[in-house]
């Protein structure tokens, strides 16, 4: 097992290049199953969730050619099964996209119940199932697998109103509907940048999807998708995480290769906290000199403040002057990391969906544990800002979603390194 050792208290200076968006990549790679031809996908982030997605496709019979570190060519013209490997697909949440893509292309899918980050609450997929059923599929759960079958009739376009704004359900229904007969309309659709990215990817392969990025998406079914080439958008949350890190540590960093519009919801809050953010083309210059100021934040579906930035921004607010309120508006519970921040001296009280964050003058380094991807990123930020040394364990969660995080932070002057925990040390910890 790897752990991170961080000597905190150093401001960050320099430039950081943002990688391709994780939550777009983990949808677009499964969506390649819909394409009868070769698709070349560029700007793929090198993270463990993506590696696993590619392995699952390879196991189904996809041909995979790595052109370079961030570009792959996928050939899904000779898929040999619609049943995914149980052990691999249960490990990631995004494996639910295999249901929509296999069902959309072959009329059949058997996918292990998805796993992924556990925030301590339930992560239902009833809206996905409702969408597949509206398109005419029968969906059941047997032996740990979700079975979806279109039957002899095949999938037919339908009007689907989502009861909750769901990123996963919106994208999954889009995939299933892309080759259904007739028109599908998804109402109350999610509007996240990666929804638009998936629609752009599918359209560039021959799909007919309109309205992605609004709350009504229309999909006119086509006969087949052909191959093509597509580049994934930059990762809004990775960029926001580096912005939050500069806010917490102080310093000045140029965040490169971003789409500024996607960052507005995060930039707005950092400005309220006294962080300076200057936009120039596809870069943001982030600077923090003075004391951070309190603010209130509620997470909401896009274009609201993203839930995937909630742990990182709460960490920054734990160092701000005054009392801030953070309300989680997307997930039932996402505050498991708060106990770890408290070990570092943060003063945060959580009551259901709200965290009351009383700013402290500084945090102190401590042994801490990542419980999920974004919580892990938040602890890295806390450790970078803290006085003294921190040890972060369970960093495999962080590596699910942040490409080269150690190298990128070290290039900004951070004192952070990854070390292998010896088995003896692990045994001592367990004891
Ligand atoms: N929901 C339902 N029924 C459903 C689906 C969702 O009630 O069928 C509820 C959820 O319980 C939640 C809300 O709807 O309260 C939103 O869930 P959504 O479906 O949008 O989330 P998701 O698709 O499972 C993706 C990201 C998450 C991110 C959320 C919200 C991926 C693989 N995951 O999850 O990303 O938090 O959207 O933006 O794209 C992360 O990257 O760290 C991460 C957890």
C-alpha cells in the first residue's frame, strides 16, 4: 500500500496543466461500445478508474491500441460477450455506463452492480432503470448482475422525465437511446460539462443528439455509429482542486488547459473568499496573499457549485476568518472526511447535510486517512497547508481520479512524496 508524506506550510508557485476530465472519460470509453468502427480518443487522463474501464472493454473483446499516454484507439467491431467481468466492473461506479452502451448496441447487457466511492450513503440507480424500461427494456438483478434486455422488439424512443437530476442516468439513457427506433426526450436532464462532452462524442460518431447542456435532451435514433476521432474536455474538478490548494496554502499558480466557463461556479466562491482569480484564454491565474474570508456554499447540479468540490472547499474554509456554512445539496451525506480534518485542528460541526465551519488560524499535520476520491484530495490540501508533517493513507482513492498528483504538486514546490508502506508497518497499524 502507498501512503503520502506531506511537509506542510509551503505556498504553491508555478504552473499546472490540467488533464482530461475523469467523469467524461469514464462515460466516453464505455460509449465507444456503441461504435462499429475505430474511435480514437484523445486527452484521456492516466488514472486508475480509466485503466479499469479500458480493461473491462478489452475483456469484452474490444481492440485497444495505446497511441501515446493520453490517446487510445478503440475497436469495438468484434465484441464477443455482453456480460462484463464481475470483479472488475463491481469496482467502479462508472461501470453502470456499460448497461446503456451494451443495451444500446446489442440489445443485451449483464453488468455487475456498480461499486465506486462510498460517501457513507446510498447511491441508487433507479432513474437509469426507469429510463431503460421506458425505452422498452426489461431490467432485473440476479446473482449480483444487472440484466437488461431489449427483447425482439428492440429499443424504442420514449419521453423520460427524471425525478432527480442525475448525471449518470442522463448519460446512460443517452447511450441506450442513440440507436433506438424513433425520438427519445429526456426531461429534467443533468447539464454538467461531461454531459455535453458525451453528446459531442456520440454526435461526432454519427448520433443525432440535441439540447445537451440544457434540461431537455432530444435523441433521434440512428442506424449505426461509425468511427472517428474525439478529444475529451479538461477536468473541471481537477482544476478546482488545484485552485483550492493555492487558496489554502497561499502563493500564485497558473492553472492551464481549462475551459473558464466550466470554472465559473468555483471561481465565484473563491473570489468571495478573497482569492484573486484572473482569466486569460484557457488559463486561470490564482493568487492568495491575505487571510481567507468566510462564505456560505450549497452544492447543486451544474451550473451550481459542484458536490465533487465540497470536501476541498470545506477544507479551505476551515482556514478562513469567521464561520461558514456548507450545505450538501446533491448527496445525502458526504462529510466522512471531517473527522480527519478535526485531527488536524479544524473546527467543523456537521448536522445532517450542513457543515458549520469555524475558521481556525492554522491546521497541524497528523496521520489521516482518505475515505473516497474527493475526500482524499481535501486531505492533501489540508496537509499542504498544515504546519508540520502529515501521513495520508488509503491514497488509492486519490489515484482513481488525479493524474500525476504527486508530480504536479512537487512541480509547484510542495513537499509531498509517495512511499510504500511496508507490510510490517501495516501490521503494526492494524494491531
Ligand atoms: N440519484 C437517484 N437515483 C438515480 C441516480 C441518482 O436518486 O438513479 C440521486 C443520487 O442519490 C444523488 C443525485 O441523484 O443524490 C445525483 O446523483 P448522480 O446520478 O448525478 O450521480 P452519479 O452519476 O452517480 C456522478 C459522478 C460523481 C458526482 C455526481 C454528481 C461519475 C462516475 N460520478 O455520479 O462523481 O458526484 O455525478 O455530480 O461520473 C467523483 O468524481 O468524485 C464523483 C463521486
